[in-house]
C-alpha cells in the first residue's frame, strides 16, 4: 500500500496548525502516536491508525475511533522502543514516498534528540522524511536537498557523526563552497535564505538541516 504522504502526529508541541493542516490531502495516511491523538481530535482529523502504549491518549477518543473502524495497535508500556519508533516502523511498512512527523519537540530534551536521531535509521535515505514543528522543519541531507521558503528565513546546517566534506550551498546569504563542517564548530549555524529556494550538496557525511519557515510549509 503506497501513500502520497504519511503523517505522524506525536504528543509534543504542534506547529502553526492552519498552515500544516491545509496541506493534508484526502489520500494521506494519518497516524496518531499515543497522546498525539489529541492534536487530531482538536482539529477534526480522523486517524487511519492509532499506535503506542496509549498511556497518554484519551481512552474515550481511542474507543470512539476504534468503533468507527480505525485500526488500534496497543503495546505494553514495558517496551524497548518509543511510541514514535513503533509508529515510524508501521509507516515504513506502507512504503511511502514522504513522511511528515509533527509534535516531536517538547520539554524533554532526551525525547527531542531521540526523535531527531530516528532520521538516521537505515532505509530512510530515499524517503523525504521531515520533522515539522514549532515553525521549523528538520531533515537530513544525505547528498543533496532543496529548501523552499522565503527570503530571510533561517537555515542551519550541522554535521552529524563527524565532519561533512565538500559542502556547496546556493541561495543562502553566507554560501559554503567546497567547505567542511565540523561537529565542534558553529560555522553552519544561522544562515539565511536569499530567495524562495536554496540548494545544499555534500560529497561525504551527513548533515542535519534546521529550516525555520515561520508559518510557511513546503509543498
């Protein structure tokens, strides 16, 4: 089963809701990750799947959707995976081209970092997967990426797991030309878009891209 886009709703803070929800299509597959179900209920969305240990989901909402035929996968609280990891695994089994994950940033730094590191999972290299929350999107640049936005939006590039070599950027105020970024240096932080798109390429290594879109989402 292939979907145009699979969207996971976790239980953290929600982005600019109107902009985000306006880009949800009828054919998109919506996954409520435990307490993330509350975001969907608040905005009148019906999940295709509810998954997790369900310790933070409203049981009345779970029962109501289950009675409507929504698939519910409940796991024990004593498990090795986070609810989001289980949801991502379920999403990958549907072979989507695109995965958006929202509600992944919150008060717990360990969960936030764990959610970002989930992007490094093997098998995601050819999937457009992004964490979208709080007015920003976070994604990995394996070899190349295009950012859509407007002039002035902030873009930060951070190397993951070691130095990243041969970086070229276009459409950013401070261009990188065949440069190397190092984990212990802040060279790639707080750049700015100069137009409506920017491009990033890297010869070797893995970059995390933070794009603050202030209400503008990619299409």
